[in-house]
């Protein structure tokens, strides 16, 4: 009987030891993702500067790029790089101005 009691106590101590070693967290992976996304959102000042300063400059760059493409078209035709000129002078300013999320700038480092 005594041997059985000692075995039972050892088994219970082992079970307690093994369960105490497991990390316990009430937050799941969804909480981590939401927390990371909240850190990646720009603040209101950055968004306001983007809308009031960067977007109008981007629209002007679209217009200037379109005019520059028309002027460069004869030279680009002979050199064979029409698509490179159009990509650089028209498509890139358009994507920067109209398809980029408000407050996010290309090449920015993620906040910590």
C-alpha cells in the first residue's frame, strides 16, 4: 500500500511538473497579427501630409510625365525603349499617386 501511495505521489508530481512547463497565453495568433497591423498604420499627421502635399505633387508628376513621354516618343521609338520610358514617366507616378494607400510611402521602414 505504501509503495502504491509513493508511486501515485510521484506520478502526480511529474504531471504537475510537465503541465507547469507549458506556456499559457490567453491571446492567440490573431491578437499578434492585429497588434502588428496597428503598429503599421500611419498616424493622422502623416496621412494629412500625404493628402495635402504628396498627392498633388504626384498629380503634377503624372502630367509632366505624360508631356515628357510625348516629347521623348520619337527618340524612344528609334532606340527601342518605348515601354521603359512609358513605365518610368507615366506608370510609376500614376501608381504612386492613385494606387498607393494613404500615408504609406515606398521604401519606408516599418515602425516598431
